């Protein structure tokens, strides 16, 4: 039985932590429950390309993370960060709530309890309807984004931790997830996970240090330049 368990473990896809050990001599930073969850995400095969929601190949220097897309062009950059946080909160037995760009809250327990949000003017109202988890995510993705994450669901951070975000709110804005963080002396490296527009596979955007990026208060990535002050942290549940 122990041999079978070991063989199954070897056959399983590697996790983020397994696939991307820290740079030489560096030590991982403890990211708490959410950081541990991100480190346990499974990686797709190395040769699997990043694809859009409708199957087109997008040529990133990247390693795909096994995270399913919701139907349509909805699960973009901020939505991917929201999904990861939402599924961790749900699995941890914590309340799940995000805000629309208008500031209106969209709690999972209302949808689970038989209500559904709908647009009224520049805000949201509720009516009978409800829905499953996938429909809840779709509703959040419709009305939330980089602007709402920055304004309502995160706070500024100064020292990076696993589970933090780089956020530039706007239309369009962009959001990147810090999947892992490691330090050695005064040096810090981050492992960055990214979704994008159009909706596409969540992926590790590979940096020059074994997939990692050297941390700077302003991060210039192939897809986006984040100015100083972009580091954000989800509000506590």
C-alpha cells in the first residue's frame, strides 16, 4: 500500500512548490493558509501552451497552472486572482465575498441561499434566483475587476508575501498573483502567476531566475509595468 501511494505521488503532476524551488540559498517566506494553498496548485506539462478560452494559443514564456476556466471571456487577470482567493476561502470554511466596481458586495451565501444579483443603474440589486458555485463566479467576474480589487478587497502592502497581488486598477488594469516568495539576506524573489485578456489559462510567467523574478518595488514584466505602490494584500476574511 505504501509503495502504491508513493508511485501515485510520483505520477501526479508537480505542484507549484515542487516545480519551482527557490533560488540557490534562498528560503521560502511563510504565506499562511492562502500561500500554502497556492504552493499546492498543480502544474500542467511543460510543453502545454497557454490557450485562450476559445482554444487559441497565446505565446507566453510560461508554465500553465491547472485551474479551470469558467465559460466565455470572463476569467481574466483580476478574475483569476478572485477565483483563487474565493476557492481557498470556501475550502477553509470562511465567508466568501467580493465587491463590484460600484462597491456593492457580492457574497456567496446570498447566491447559495437562493438570490441572484442584477444590474440597476450603476449598482446592483438582488432578486430570487440563486445558483451554483460556477454561476456565482461568473457573476463576480462580470462586475468585479482590477478597480474593485484595488478599491474594496485589498489593502496596501510593503513586504511581499505569498498570496499578495500586484494591482494596477483601471479600464484596463492588470493583476498578478504572488504564488511564492523567497529571501536570501537582503535579496527577495517572487514567483508570479498571471491571467490575462482575453480570458486564458492561468500560468506562471517565467522569470530569469529559474522561473523567479527578483523583487523590486516597481516591477517591469513582459506584459505590464507595475509602478511603485502596486503591492496589495487581500483583506482578512
